[in-house]
C-alpha cells in the first residue's frame, strides 16, 4: 500500500472518530442543560436509547455524502462549513420527524435544537482547527506553470490565481520551448502544473524530470486519460497492458435509475408545490410575460425535446442578441429571476421533463443545438456526454461554477458517465442542496477585477492579459 493512501485512510479514521465523539458530546451537553442529566436518553426507555445512536449514524452518512471525509487540501473552508451546517440541519430535521412518527413523548423539540447548536459549535470548531493546521503545513506551495504559449494557457493561470488564497504561489509561467529557464525553475519549485496545450511527449519529459527531483506534478487530463483511470491491469504473454472496457449502463441499472427518478421527482413536486404556486404568481407580476418558458434542447442520442423552466429573464431576452450565455449582472435577468437563478428554483419545472422521460435527475446538463455545434467543432468527443439522458443536476453542477469552461465541465460529465452508480446519483443530489446555498456558483461570467489583473501582469505577457480581460 502506498504511503499517501495509508496516510489518507488514517486521516479519515481520525476525522470519523473525532466526529462521533464530538457529536455524542453535543448530545450529552444538551441533555445536561435541559434534563440536568448526562444519561437522560437511556433513562427514558429502550426506544429512546436508540435515538442518539440513530442521530450519530444519520449525521455521519450526511457527512460522507457531502464530502466531509474527502481530501481537504487546497479547498475552500467556506464550502465545508456550509456542508457541515447542512448535514446537521438535515439530521436534526429527520430526528424531529422520527419523534413525530414514533411513540417518544418524553423528548421535547427544544432538546433537539440544543443538541444541534452544540454539535455545530463543536464540529465547526474542530474542522476549522484541522483545516488551519493542514493549510499551515501543506499550504503556500510554490507553483510553476508550463505551457506551449497558447492563448488558453493564460486562462489556466487566471484560474490558479483565482483559486482559494493561501494554497498556491505562482513563481512563473514558462513556455515549454524555453528549455534553459525550464530546468532552472523546476529545481526551485514545489509543484509543476502542466497546461493542456502541451503535447504528450512534452508532458512525459517534464513528468520524468520532476519525478526524479521529487516534485509534485499536476496534469489536466484528456478524455482518454479519464478512461485509463478505470482500466484494469492485464498481461498478454509477458507484456503488461491496460484493459479499457466500453462504458455500458446495464438494463438493470437503467430500470433502477428510472424508478429512482420517478419516485424522487414525484416527491419533490409534492413537497415544492407551494413554491410552484408562489412563483406562478410573482414572476408575471414582477415582469411582463408568462411564468414558464420552454426551449428546445438536445437529449440522449441528440434527440430534441422541449425543456421547461421558470422565466428568470425578460420576455424574448435573446430576440436581438441571439443565443448568448449569461454574464455577471446581466441586464436581461429580472429581480425575481436573479433570486430564483441563485437558488436554482428556476430549474424546478424540469421535474416534469423527468416524469415524461426526457431527462433524469442526475446527468450532464442539457444544451441547445446552437452551442453544441460550436463546442463540437472545438472539442473532440463532445457528443459523448449525450450518450445518456441529460440531468436536472450533475457532477459538473456540484463541483464547478456557471463560468467553468466547457472543456472542464465535459471532464466532469465523462467521469460521471464512466463511474455511474445509484449511490453516486444520491450523493450528487444531496450535494446539490449545498450548491443551492452557495450563490456564487450560479453567477454569470465575471469581469476581471483590478487586483487579479495586476497579479496576471506579473506572470503573463500584456497581450495574454488583454485576451483574458476581453473575454470577461
């Protein structure tokens, strides 16, 4: 077993143990304050004894589905805090619902609220401490970015600079053809990030040099690399080979996914029916036009269908401009539209597309033929994402932003299709709740701020900075 894998497992075990102890401590402190007894749960009877154990198990499950046991290195603490709060709120809600259904009369709701408060304080405090220690010892890594001089390389530099502060310090950006500076800079850096514009031969040579010097290398994978991730080692005579099997969603998986879609979609429609009613009223009142609009999208195997959404823009927003992506502070978006886009409520009518069978709950987001034809010209194998039904949400929607490049979203979509499972669908659905609480992920293309522009000028040529500025 590799040393890194062993270390990761030990960290997860320590986090899990710490969470269980702190969650139990939160229950005991709440009992002590409200019941004046640490053992009140047990003394209330046999059924009640099961309650704290059930709360712990349910909470840990939510922690897992919201990636609180994933690798925290180089990630934002704010997203983890939102996921901790969401996990404990969901757990407490299920607890109150269980109290309502089960014959447990001696535990008032206030005890659950107190438990929630103390668990939030304890868990958040421990995770902030853990993240701070992690950042102190594994943060502030010097990074060298190597590219081919392509105009797309500048976008990657922008993304690194725009990443969570404190993890990376960009030392330099060097074109691969500058071999003298390349060797000198590699020796003085912690991490080398390779741009997608580099050839396979160039990447191989740099990786070889970095490995011999004990330097970490980051590579943005091509689609073929994503297939290799799930390959299995085999042997033909004395030759080592990797077997890449074709992606196939079995008939049983398709039926399970369809049943899951119908059950969950119907439940959400019933649960959100008051929201549907309110939006049907306030959208036409806030701006001219109907509450709903439909638009043609391409679905599985490029079959066209009409998608339904709550209208978030002015009526006929693209009459003069034609098809266009939303930008930051887009004047076409209405006041109510800005709110429902941020909370993803504009997507709710697509639940009826799922009932009809045009879509699934989870999958690649559906796109218009106009944009698909554009993307297909620039990105090989873009059509691969349409080998499955499009989804109301997806891996790209939970792990990226509205402004994430088409290529990066495609990588997430291919990874999802390659690794499809029903538990993964459930995990993505729960993580979508977290995304709905993070407004920044729904914002359009932002303009480049002055501070970030100055940092880019320290790394890139002026023409590359101007190219990035013009696209934002």
